[in-house]
C-alpha cells in the first residue's frame, strides 16, 4: 500500500511541475528575450487589421499572373498596331475579285513604310498594361507604340505585302478576264500545232484547218487568231518577199524562219494570259531547222538572167546536230541579283570557268548544265532570284528569236 502511495505521489509531482512550467512560459523578464513565445496579431502596413496584407499580396499576384497569361508581348502588340495602320490605309486583304481597288494597289514600299511610321508616331496610348498602380493609368513615356514598334515595321510590312500580293494573284486567277485568257491560250496552242503541221500547204487549206481548231466558233478562238497564225512567217511581209512569190508563182511560200514566227504568235497569247492571271507560264520552244541549201532563189535566178551575170551563192551553213535544242534556259540564283550587270557577270563566269569553281550564285550542276546547253545551241539564259529575272543573251539571235524571247519574258530585265 505504501508503494502505491509513493507512485501516485511521484506522478502528481510531475504533473504539477509541468503546469508550473506552462504557466511561466508566457512570462519573460524585461532583460531576457531568449525564453517564451511571442504571439503577434497579423496586421498590415498602414494600420490595416486582420489578414489585409496577405489578401493584398494575393490580389497583386493574381493580377500579375492574369496579365502575363492573357496579355500579348511587345512583338505581338506591335504587329497588331502595324497591321491596323496598314489596313486603315490600304483596306483589308481579301481574295474577292474587284475589292482591292485602293490607293495601295500601286503603292511603293517606301510609301507604306513612311505612312506606318507616321501612324505609330501619333499613337501615344499605353502599348501594354502595367502591373504597378502608379504607372498603370499614365500616358506617354516609354511604353508606347511610337517608342517600341518602329523596329518591327519593316518585317511586318514585308509580311503584309506578301499577303496582299498572294491575295491579288488569287483574285486574278479567279477573275472572268483570266478565264477568258486561259481559253484563248488553249485555242492558240491548238492552232500552233496546226500551223506547224500545215505551214507548207496551200493558204486555203491552212486557213480551213485553223478555223476548225481556233476559229470564232471554238471557245477562246477568233477570226483574228486564225489570221495571225495563217500569216505568220509569210515571205510577203516585205517587198522582196512579194517579188519572190511572184517570180516563183508560189503565193503560199513561207519565209526561212516561219516556224519561229508561229512560235512568236503563241508566245504573245501566253504573255496575255500571264498578265491577266498573274501567272508565270513560259513557252519553251525548240530551235527549228533552217534552210541550209546554197541553191539560188527564184528571185536571184531571174535577176541573173536579166543582168547577164550569176548571183553569188550563199555560204553553206554548218549543220547543228542539236538543232532541236531549246533557244533559252532558265536558272535560279542562290543569292540576290540587284543589277543587270551582276547577272551578266554571273552568267559569263558560269560559262567560262570550270563547273567545279566555287560560286555563291550557282551550283556546280547548274554551271555544268549551262555549259552543255551553250554548246548545243542555247542562245539566251534567263537567270532569276527571289524577286527579279534577267535576260542574258550569249549568242547572236535572229529577229524572230528576239521577238519570241521578248514576248515570252516581257517581265524580265533585258539590259
């Protein structure tokens, strides 16, 4: 019994000791800060009571997170400003035919660039929302389109012009005029093959065949087209041609390069379609064989009989084993060519240097193909970069070939 009393007495002493310590935990001496726990009431700066400080911090964090997630960066905001300026000045980019008739249809790049800068200069509103309360409602200063956006004008202007050009080409290709020109070209291609096949036949037979393939009753055909193909390459285009026809009594005779004249007629219709549709279709014809006979013509024979002396025979032409090789060849430069002289030097260097020579404009394969084509009779090289094309002749061309190249590549620089 005494042992149980001792145990209960010991336990009671321990409990009373802990209670005494708990009571004294909150009382700390004036010069002793190492003991006890200080309990502070949550207050905010400025006299706010309760958890106002925590609430304000949470509110600021939420606002900053919202702006960072939902608001655009400087690049996106500037692009929107620049596109708005261009749209106000030129109108929206659309692919509907007839709805792009505005002042920007023939505007230059410098005109649009200057206008966009002026448009941004007048914009003094805040470009992006501010997180701080002291600057959120301010105007002017660093955070404006006039201050931040000029460096983006050139790139965005190029993007706008690219979209505008593509929309213009698309609207052209769906226009009524383009469809008419396409039908016209289809009829002209039919007549082109007929004119080459029946070129040496009688005039009435040739006209009949052409009328069936590209006459007034054929979609895209016309009587004018029939006349142009029927008369292409006629010797009677000059006074000596008429004399030749009268002497030989062959009114259906064609000139020496009559096939090239027929090609030139088709090239003119191809160019008309390109202008109407915004396309770049090229007519790739071949070098037609020419008359290599050294026999005197009927006119020369008659003149020799009249004056009593022989007419000198023409010099025998060297036969070209590659007579059906193309008159021109198109190549694409890897670098920009800003002047005709630069393009001329690139072509001449490609033809004169070994194909393994390092070149910043052409590859070795392109140079090798150019040299092969020049050997086989190609007379003109059409060199292009991303925005321009140049006509570089490398051999003497006939008048018919010059006319054909001029009509086929009317949009290229030729000098």
